[in-house]
């Protein structure tokens, strides 16, 4: 062989060997330290990532639900253009590559370690995620998803079947939680901090409550749910105390890591400018609902919803900053398709003083009104309590971000039971349950500041009499209703108000019942069909050979058999 060829061959082998060593080193660095690999086999680490991913998933889905149900602004201007497929890519990835992936990896590891509470936790979070994906998108990949190289193009499964599997998974979780565990998660349980059987029992109660939620959600298409609901009511093991409330808690820590509530982060800025627009309808329902009384800056004459100053923080307490430059709607004509009793353009004189938000579907230019907007209060975002300060936001106001994600609470259970009693004839008095729901919500919201070591200005804390007056006004409206449809509207309106910060259930409730029935209409005259489901994410449609985009946002999910035009 030519000596040059020998030398060349040796050089090639040396280079290849060197490349192989480099590749080996690079491969060893491909693992994301924040996302554990199976060989790590740490159930605690898997559980931590799963819970954080789950909380982020709820926050993201809740945001879209709040927008279409007028809690916060949906820019639109039409339902079909409000969101694009890529809007949901992050949530889709979170569901499949964080929640499902880590739950699937965690369950066998925790089972082997006899950490049955952890197994139950993982199955419950997975089941909730399965149902939420169906609630928002309809049919989704499930059985053949998350199989890696074994199936890179999973097909969609009927939403009805995925729901059934989610309920079965909740039953599995209940069985797992009944086993005697080798240990309890303790501080690794970011929701209940279960250190003993009593703490673990809260997860059982949650699983049963989520079954109730699923049965009521599907009541329009399943004539067997009445008996199932009554069976759960007979067991009497549903979330009905604040200690059982299922919520993710944040802290006041600003950096390394920033663990404050996302809404606080987005609205309490160093620049003194809030980011969100609260929906005009949401504020109007709190401060200007004539059936209960209106808002006043004078606490002795204030007859608005007792939760108003907890839910909302006004950066201004009057309308002196309203002009054509700061608020274009203040000089715009009232939309011709709005009824006379429908709210329009919140920052105007006479609207309670300083409540500054945005109308549904208003995609006009954004004025420099960040320091003027009404923003999130102390509940649930850990913001400031409104005692008429009238000053702009900052980084260290109120609860400093120590808020919660209100995923499921006692009040929600009561309203759900009220709906079932009224519409299905299940056990209980709808009227009594309605009152229980309102009072549970008051207790939660008004008692929340104390849980994060904040003391509101006592002058503005609603008295027991004022709370009683509110309840009496609601019950008077309920008693005056002559049809179940009108009674349902009262129940769902109060459910809606109690859901502040939970857009997931506000969205489900509205599609199922069409209530509240007096929602502010989109500001444009032709908004198109309501968003009965979201577009499939682009990552599903573009990267999956079996992924096909739906015809439009008017496609209903399986449990919504209401006619076209039912929602506005």
C-alpha cells in the first residue's frame, strides 16, 4: 500500500475516534437537568416536575377560558381570529411532554417504592389533564400518544372515550390511595402536603369531587349520571371544607426562582403599569348589578359584591384620567347591537369610580393606560386589597404575589350540586346549595388575606350584614324566577363570580348552560360563531401525519350538544 494512503487512513481513523469521543461527551450532556430521565429513578424529582407542569397547564388553559368568558379581555375581534393554532403549542407540549410523560414515568417507580399516595396523585393530575384537553380541543391523541419512536404519529381518540378512561383513572387513584403506603410525600406534595393518612385522604376526596365534576359536565349527553351523582352524594366525601380545597400556592419570592403568582408577575411591575385588562362585564357584574346594589367609594354606602375589593385593585378611584387619548371607547358611540342594560366601555363617569377595563373583542389600539387599568387584587393573585389607595402598582404591593390557582374549591362543589339538583333532580335543595355556595365563596375570599399574613383596611372589609344582604338579594331573584332556566341563570351567575381566576370551569359551564345569560356581546356586530372548542395546536397538525385541523372553532366537544348559536 502507498505510504501516503496508509498515513491518510490512520489520520481518518484518529479523527473518527476523536469525533466518537466528542459525540459521546455531547450525548452525555443532552439530558435536561430540569427534566429527569427514567434512569434517574427519583420519584420525588418526577413528582416535583409533574406538579409544576400541572400548575402551569391549569394557568395556561384558565387564561384562555377567562378570555372567552369575559373575565379578562379577549381581543378578537372575531372568535375565529382571536387565537391561532400556534397559540396552543406550549400548552399541548406541556400536557404531553411534561404532565403525561412524567406521570407515566413516575407511576411504576412510585409503585415499586410503595409510595401509593404519589401514585394516586399522579393519576389524578393525569386524569384532570386528559379531561381538560378534551374540554378545549375535543378528540385528542391518547392511547397511542407518548410512545416515542414506537408511534410518532398518534391518531386522535374520541373525547367520550378519553373522558371514560380519565374517570377510570380516578377510580384507580382512589384504590391506590386506599393502600397502606411505605411513606407519605410530605413537603413533596405541593398541594396538600400529605404527611399522614389524613393528608392522603384529601386526594381521595379530590378524586371523587372530580368525578362529580365530570358527571355534571356530561349531563347533557349521558342519562346515567343522575344515579352516579346520587351515589357520590350518599358517600358524602366531596370537597366541602377549605382544608380540602385543591389549589396551587405561590410565594413572595421574586428571583432564583421567581415563584410568585403569574398574574402578579404580569401586573405588579416596577414601571407601575398593569398588563392585563379585566373584562368590562366581569367588573360590571361585581360593581353595578342593579339586583344587588352598586359600588361606592364610601364603604358605608357600598352595596356592590362583597368580594369586589378583594378581586380587583383600582389604580385610580375616579374617572379624571378618561379622555379620547387614554380611552377611545369613552368617545365612541354605543354599539347598536347592545341592549340598554348591557355594559359598554368601563372607564366612564358613573361606573363605580375608576374601574378601567376593556370590552369583549375590542382589538383597537392599546393606549398608554397601563398605570390606569384596574388589575388583579389580593385574591387570588396575591395582589393588593383595594381600600381606595388610587395609586399605581409596584413590585411589592399587597400579598406580593403569594396567590393561588383556584383549581377546585368548596364553593364550586356547592354550585355544582345546586345545578345537578335543579336540572337532574339529584339529592338536595338547589336553593339551599346556591346559598351555601355563595357563603363558602365569601368565607374563602374574605378570609384569604389572613392566610398570607395580610391585614386589609378594616374600614373596607364587608360586614356580615352586607354579606347577608347580598345573599338575600340573590335568593329573592331566585324565588322570583318562574322557570328552571331562569333559576339556573341565577345559580350559574353566582358560580361564575365565585370562579374568579378559574377560566377552565367558567368556559365549561358557559358552553354547557349558556349562563350567565346577560354576557356582554362581542363589540363587533359579526363576531362569528362562538369558540365551542379551540383550534388544534400547530405542533399537532404540522408534525403529526395523522393530525388534521378542525373546520373551525364552532366544532362542539362531545358533551356539548347545544344548538348552533347557543353561546354568544
